[in-house]
C-alpha cells in the first residue's frame, strides 16, 4: 500500500487504529460511507482516487471488519460496501476530526459542512465527557497510564485477521 510507517511492535491503541484507518483516502471512504455511498464507482467518481488505491482501501476495511461487502449484481459480480457496527463506531472520530479542522484550519470560514444536533437544533461542537460521571473532560483532567505486558499492534491485528 505504499506505507512507510510500521507500528507492529508498539503496544498502543492509537497506533493500532492507524494501521486500520490511517492510510490516505481511508477516512474519506468512511466519511462517504456515512453519506450513503456504498459502491466502488461512486467512491471513485466522488474522490477521484486511483482505482487500485480504492480497491486496496476497501479490501483493508473489509479485512478489518469496518465495511462489509454485499453482492448487488451477479453478472457481472459486483459488491456494495456497507458500514458494520465497527465502522459506525468511527462516527465520533469523524465528527471530532471535523471540529478540529474547522477550528484550526478553516478558522472563521465555513468548512463546507456543519453538523446539527437534532434535539436542540444547534450546530454541534463536540466535547468529550466521562462515561462514569458525565463530566466534560478537560485535557488537564486526563492522566495517561501505560499498561505493561500488552499485546503489540502486530499481534492484535493478526488475531483480528484470523477471526
């Protein structure tokens, strides 16, 4: 895939996530899947990505259970690709990345897309809250604790592929 980074010896969920969704084009494929795009030709047309690159990204996302192929044509054989629950769980990642890009890259300009919080009708500005107490989390409230003797990214992903 033209990849230069190798995280396989690290024990880190961020590195493991990058192994699955960190390639160029991958998050844009997932973004468009949330918009209802499900067919190879649709992605290729919308993104302008090379066919071999798109095929590789779809294959990786299927292998890791983020997308699921469903045949929609027998002759010629054609699949569409739909988000699995694992894929749907990336919604928060995309919304948070959108907020970061809007704030730090677009600034005062509109980014072209906004997310509306349906219950209150206002533009969504995502924040992280603690699942246990519900409190909004500030960076100063977080301590990173490194656990010892954890499986490496390579071990996790090889176990994931075997499943």
